[in-house]
């Protein structure tokens, strides 16, 4: 790679700026793209910038676990749809949200739906013009999702596991930690080593979670002793699709030196052939992004075909990776 780069401000100019490796860094996106940058302000170090970015990333990671997947998705969409940053959406913006989640309806149907929900929530004419809040929009989407199923999958599972009626003959809207442990964790999931204390911690986390609910929310605060004893159907659904209910056993990733004396043919090796290629071997390009992609997918054996590239300022060949 050249030690100089054309000025981005004057693309047609012969002006160049020096690249300082000690001030450069790259931001890697989840879709394997990178944003390569250099700190130009001499009063700010690269570590200052990276420290600030890392603090933001950690703060986001902590907040993210307190939001269910469907609410988190809506927050991403909301940030794009609410362009005037009013923290409310009108009927037109609600239609945009529907399109983004592949729920297609005609404009007249959306207007009718919007006004119907607005009246149900007690919004007057000015309130409907001003728009609905994020929480109200979550309730709309959640109710539409529930009402669109003839047989509601999560509710069917919930009733099948724990019974449709409670001891007082009312329709079941919650499950205790004891029933959850015995009927779901032990009997259905086969996780016999899980304890009641661990279920209690899971329940506390679930009750702190921001979920999409309509009327079944138990509203258990963090300090409420029942927060470790009960969850409702909405939080049970959130648990089913969470990483805590992942089918993969995390103990399988633990290194066990006692099984490392077998022949090589008995091991599965996650490897990649022609890692650098973006497509087929004849027409595709070579890209460093493919290495990022392979590493994200768990590959630990990568292939590089290296050739002599162009020469640098000291007349040394720069390695070039491509399909020869």
C-alpha cells in the first residue's frame, strides 16, 4: 500500500497527504465493510478517538440486552422514519414502518387502523395530528402480530406447557419459577443441571426487559420479590428467541486437552479455500473483506495466494493476494 493518498477534498488535484500509521484506524461494520480513517487533529491522539468509540460501543452493548429483539428492530427503524425528531409518528410515518417490516397495507387501511388505535389510546384530534409515541407504536405492532395468527404459536406452547387455566380458574397469564424449571427447563429442554436460583436470575433479567406487550405485562419492578418468581407470556416468548435459549451448548467451546491426542482425520477443522475471492475463480475480485467474513463465520484456517505486487518507495515488492 502506498504511503501517500490523494486528498479527498480535491479529487482532481495532485495534492497528497502523508499517511501516519500511528494515527490510522478502521471501523469494521457487521456486514464486513470497513471505514478506514486517520486522525488529522494533532491535539487528539488515535487512542482518544478509539477510547471514545469503545465507550459508546460498550454502553450500547449494556443497553441492548435490556431490549427484546422486536423492540430493538423498531428502534432502528424509528430512528430513520422519525426524520423531524419529534419522537412521534403520524399515519404516513406508520405506513413507512409497515413497509420496512414487510407488512403491506393500503393507505386507507392504515389511516383507519391509525385512527382506531389512537381513539383506543385516548388521543384527541390534536393528539392524533401530533402523532403516537414509540411505546404506543410498539403496542400497535404487537397487537397486530398477535391478532394476525389464527393459532398463536407462543400462546399455544405456553398453555401446553403450563396449562390454560390457573388454580383460580382464570386464564393463565403468568408462570412461576418452579413450574418453568420443572415443566420447561427439566422436562422439555432436558437441562437437568439448571437450578431454581438460576431460573430466578433469568426471571429478573426478563422482567427488566423492554418487550412489546398489550395487556398481559405484569409490570414487575426490579426490586419486587416477584420479579424472580413469575414471568408473563410476552417474556416467555422473549426467552424462547433469546441467546439464553440457544440450542448450542457453550461448554462445547471449552478447550479439553484430554481429547487432543487423536489422529488428525478425527477432527473437524473449520477451513476456507480461496478465502480472498468474492465469487467464482474466473471472474471475481479479491478482497480483504472476505477474510473478515470467514473469521466471523468461525474459520481458523485461511488461504492466501501471494504474488509480487508493485514496488514501494524503497523499491521493495508489496505482496499482492489474488487468484493466479
